[in-house]
C-alpha cells in the first residue's frame, strides 16, 4: 500500500493582504502540484490532516477548485494505475467548528472516494486498515481520551490515527498550547499517527510502541518543481 499524507493546505489564504490574490493563487497552485505528485505515485490512501481550507467562508470558485482537484485525484489515479484511491479528511481549526465547517462543501453522496470524519470519531475501516480521525479541538488531550483512544484500542489490524494538533517531544509546541505526548499516543498501540497543525515538516519518528508518527507540514513549505 502507498500512502500520501498532507495537511494545512489552507486553500484561500490571503495574508498578507497587500498581495492577497497572489497568496490565494500560490496556495491553490501548491495543492494542484500535490495532487499531481499523488497521482504520479499511484497512492492507495490519501490522508488530509486538517485545514484543507483557510476559513469557514470562502469564495465559491475556491470551493469548486478543491472539489475538482479531489475528483481529479480519484479519476486520474484510476485511469493511470487501474485502482481506486481513498481520500480521508479531518477538520482543522481553520476549517470551522463542529456542525459548521468547510468540509461540508466537498461532501457529495456520489463521491465514494472521499471519507470525511464526523465529530464522534467513528473509525473508517476496510479490508486493509482502520483509521481513527480526530478533528480539531482546543482541548485535544480531553478529546483524544474521550473519542480517539477508545476507538484505537478496539480496532484490529493496521491502525492509523489522524489528528490536527501538536505533539510534545516531536513538534516545537508553542506556550500554553494543547498537545499530546508520544507516550500518550503509544498507549493505544497505533501503527501510524499522521498529524496536521504544525506547519514545519518533521521527519518520521518512532513511537515507544514501535509505530510511527509523521507531521507533513504545510504545503506552502514544499517545492514541487
């Protein structure tokens, strides 16, 4: 199986305002190139670990852009590699709040290639793996203990956790910010932990249980040339 992990695409970001339109174009271009790379690699699963969008309210053309790129990813993967890709996404802090987030814009009953995690952290499972998706919460420790950890402990086979938050001992956690520790994550025995929110790319690191943790960083940091 081949995985692609991305986070913090921030489609629609326009800061600084003096070059707002250039910034929106740059973030859209980075996402397009990421999709190109994923299609080229022939990935089986794509994990979008939060902040696909910059804010809850967006220009309609940016919503359509994101929808079209995800559809293209699925369509071209099947055409070029003869297999179906599964795209899994969680809500980041920029995507909105529970019951009101931008990921609603990309949901479609016919988009079988896309799975957006709800607030109850109900796992996604198929014959290959089980994925627990933890959306963004200010108090990530409490949310993890209540929602994700029990689901991970009950899961069987290859277990993956997606989250949008800082990891102590792996990311440089800002003061007074919520975080999870490596030991805390290892207790539920995941094979992989994929985390968004921290914008710098971090090399994969072993968890105490033998699994791996990865923060891919923001797409803005990548050179797809």
